[in-house]
C-alpha cells in the first residue's frame, strides 16, 4: 500500500505538489488530524481580556479560600458543639457516669477519713 501511494505521489502532479507544500500527498486535510480547538468561550481566549481573567483567578484562588477559612474560624465553639446528635447522647451519658464516679470517690474518701479519725 505504501508503494502504491508513493507511486501515485510521484506520477500525479497535484499529489506531488501537496507532498512538497504540506509534507503529505493528501494535502492539508490530513495534517488537521492533530489540530483541535479548546472548548472555551471565545472571550476567555481574547487577549484584551487577559487582565480581567487574571484578576478573576486571583479572586477565586486567593480571596475565596481566605473567606472560607475566616468563616470556619468564626463558627468555632466548644468541643461539644461539633459532636453530632448521636454522639451528644453518649457524651452526656459519659459525663454523668464521670460525675457519678467522682461522687463515689469523694464519698469513699470521706468514709475512709471518718474511719481513720482518732476522735471517734
């Protein structure tokens, strides 16, 4: 097939001229196989809009994250605020259990002190 195409290029004047001009006997159409366009609005690629595009990118990449971080910092609260509803019940239960254990420990200390009191 390559030999037949080469023979056709050498014998046909149009194909030979295409080969000399475009590097391909089929002409400029086959060289368009690697030519593609970007699917973007034309105003984005316009040179006079480059400054606006740069400014918009700076806002989007710098200012918006700063605002998001500031917003997140302004909503910080106690650790209990971040616990979801299911965990809040468990948190309250654990807190009550810890309070019960603390009361029990204090009561045992008082009983031990009462037992060891020489005045009694």
